[in-house]
C-alpha cells in the first residue's frame, strides 16, 4: 500500500517506535497507518466510515498509534469525535456474539476437533506447543514465550511448591499495556508437555499451520481452557485471574475470598482430564 509523498511521516521511525512499544501486530498497524495517514493530515475520516467494523477498528488503532508517535493525539481525538467514530458497534457486536453462540461453528466440540487435527498434522514438538497453550489458557504469543522461559530460566519462573508458573516475575514479557498474564496452574503433565515442545514464536507456528493448509485458530486453545473450566464449575472470577483479567466488580475485588490452594488442586485435576481429552485420537509424542 502506497502513501502520498506529501505526508510528513517517517515510517521507518514509526516502525521502530511500534517495536519499542512491543506491539505484537506492529506490521499490521504500520500497513494501516500507511494507508490512512492522510486522515490526520486532512482531518477527514470519510475513508474510515466506509470500512467494515473490523477493518475500521484496525485503521483506528493504527491512527491512534501514529498520532501518539507524531505528538498529535489530540487532533486524532478531535477527528474521531467529530466523525462519531466508535471502536466498536455495540449492536453489531451483540449480533456477532449471538451468531457465534448459536451457530455451533466455534463451540467446544468444534474447537477441540480443530486442535486434534492440528496436533495430528504438525510435527510433534509444535503440536505440543498447542497442547501447552490449551492447558495454561495463555494467549498464543504468551504460551510460546512461557515455553522458552521454562527451558532457559525455570528457577525464576516455575514454582514447584505451589505448582504454578509465575509470569509476574517477568513483567517485560507478560505485562503489556492492555494484556497481561500473572500465573498459570500447572501439573507434572503440563511440564512434561512443555519439555517436549519446541521453543518457537507464534509467527513461526502460524506459518507451519498455513503451510499445512490449516486455519490458524490458536485462539481456540485459550477458549477451550476457559470453556472447559467454566463448564466444570470453576467460578468466572478465578478463570479471569488465571487468564490475566483482574475483575472490576466490587464483589470480586472486595468480597470474593476463595481458598486459592483448594482451587489450584481442583483445577489441577481438571487439567489432567482435559489433557486426556485432547490427546484422545491424537498423536502427541
């Protein structure tokens, strides 16, 4: 995608800025910024208004980052407000949720089926990355980083007394601006899977999936984890914490006081059952 030469944007510097900000999708942000930087120059957002909801959100994310880099975030905010640009369309989001909830295309069985096929077709060390991802409930990038730390620096990461991975000890890796991971409950089986998993990146894993004509639905791993635990009776507040979301309700912050040790034991047993369910009919070496 090209950019008019009159636009006062040093995109090479912007790319370095995005990397420094640890934007995982920096290439996508850079691409959208190159396409729609003129919005900041002209003050007209008509090109954004004709985009689909998802593409408009990507473009807005890029312009927000670009305006911060250029020091004109206030101008971007004025443009956004004057054109009534919203980060999401609540009615459209509600409809999309309803369709996903009732279609069965992304229900637990469908997600588990994708995972098993991916495990079968990927080399065993990469298949184990997906299994580890599912058993920890991490985001795909976090799962890859977690495996790398387990292999390189377990002493400052794996708490074998409590049987948890302490992500909070590595804030530069697991604490991003809007996405965080604090701890993951583990079992001997989870650690065994990690030891047999390849140290890789999400980008490399995604490329391997695409080469084998598999959809890159690694997000399913995280969804399988949360769906399985919730269906098994684990409280949403506990699942939120395990997936890096600190609940904002008064109840969760001030009145919900579960026994952490008991909850860990309960979840450990469930993870062993989930592991057996994942590898059923699958090849995991």
